[in-house]
C-alpha cells in the first residue's frame, strides 16, 4: 500500500490538496467526454459527419488507455506533484489549441496527446490523495476522489452543452482551458512534494490479471459495460434529435437531468456498496440495460426520453463508483498497478465504443448504436451473474465509508 508523506501541513491544507486532485479529475474527464454533447455543432462547423466526429472521443480514449502502463513506468522516478502539474499544463494547452484549431486533423492530433496525459492522471490520482492525508483518513480521501469520477462523468457533458448553447463550441473549450489553468494553480499551491514510490515494471503490471482472478473479472465486466454505455451515450444527442425532434434547449435540459440522476446514483452506491458491492453493481448494470431498452420503446416522446435518461444516469452513477471500488477490493496491495490496468481497460473501451458507435451511426443509423449499448451492458450483467468474484469486503467498506 502507499505510504504517507511526512509533511508539516495542516489537516486543512491536506484536504485542500485532495480537493485539488478531485478538481483535476473533473477537468480531465470532462475534457475527454466534452465532444459527446457537442458532436452536432462541431461536426457541422468542421465539415465532417457525426460518425467521424466521434473519433474525437475514440483517439482520446486510445491514448489514455493504451499509453498509461508504459508512461507510469517510464515516469516512476518523477515526483508525483511535478508530474501532475505537467499533465495539467498539457491539458490546458490542449484545450486552448482545440478552441482555435482551423481544421479537424489538428483537433484529433491535439486530443491524442491530451489523452496520454489523462490516462496517467487516472493511474496516479487516487494514490496521491491517499498519501497526502493522515493514514487513518486514506480510505476517505480515496472515496472522495472515486466519487468525483461519477460526478465529473455525468455533470461535464451537460455543462459543456449549456456553455455551447450560450457561447459556441470554440468558446466552450477556451473556457475549459482557463479552468484547467486554475486547477493547475490549485495543485501547485495545495499539494506537497510527493516523491515517487513503489515503482512497478511494465511486465509486472501486465501479469497481474493472470495471477489475480477477481481483478481479471472486474476488468472483463468493465470492458463490456463501458463499451455499451459509451457507445450509445456518445451519440445520445443525434438520437434525441432524430427520434424526438429535440431542440438544443431540450437536449441541454435532459442531459442536465441525466447528470442529476448520475449524482444521485453515486450517492446511492456510496451507501449500498459497503453492504453489498457485487449486488450494487448488478442492480446498476441491470438499470443500464433497462434504460436503453426504455429509450428504444418510449423514447420517441419527450416524456419517455426524460424517464429513460433519468434511469440511465442513476444506473451509471451506481456502476461507475462500484467498478472503481471493485478494483480496489480485488487488488488492495497493488492498487496503483491495478488502477493503471483499469484505466487502460476503461479508456480503451470508451474509444472502441465511440468507434463502433460511429460506424453503426453512419451505416445503420443512431438507433443501431442504442441496440449495441443494450447488447454490451446486458453481456456485462450476465457475466457478473454467472461468476462470483472473490473480493475483500473490508477493502470495499473502507473505500465507501466516507459516503455513509
């Protein structure tokens, strides 16, 4: 497990540091998912199809997923405070370049580079938070950062949609560049020096799932539900426009409602996961599948679309928090290495989900993308029901105690 840094800072400054790491997570994850809510205006302005525009999510996820185990190993001697600051500089410049890019190839190249930075953050962020507080509060610090993942995922897209409707997509990315710069200043001010520790060679990281059956199961289930969820969600705006003739105002409103549902799901999972982590994930995954089926059956009207998106948001909030806690429970003694694998599986699946969704959208229509989501989330549910992962309840309890 991570050892704790010996520093003279007050408890207040330590928790400010945890807040800065959580804010870092917010800007990284919302930058990754921002194009989801902006696909239509960005594709129109850049002169590309909606399916092609989905590659902005795909390439970001590819670099964030595939690069992380290698970059974390190559930077194993770099002070983690310095590394996080460098990652935020890349994010700030990337958002700025995206805002002023004259063409789509430059946007794609920029997001590829930003993805590498995002993946590294996902691997080191939680362990940094655990190190800067007193040891007895490490579980609470981890839980705060973990819960921030769900909040960022469900709030960022509606917020980006609101900003785009008020200012335009280029100004939205410009605002995000400024926000990234502010988070960078917070990290520099609040986080103490964190020398690197527990270096793990790349080859040992990749052998971990071979020796750890519970972790292997978690990674398989993550791949399936993330493929289905993000494959469908990347194209939720075009789907609503086609099926309900939704206006930009309605889309903004329903995505905000979805975000509220996701925050509620995260809160619910914080209470239920400590009692039954596997059961909470099963219920959340079943909700994902049901919400997509509802979208296909009653989502042609605005009321049905709202009901579907509320259930979708709640369910995603549940499974998102549970899968991170499941990773920690499956590999408590090699958590950073396990998180790098989780990051690789999760972000690569986001990329592939967006890629497959784009192909389906361009060739079969956006309804085919939603059916893709149904099939993959159902597969994740069935896999979990068919197997009993061996996890440590004590670890799960510690990770979720802060929510109770």
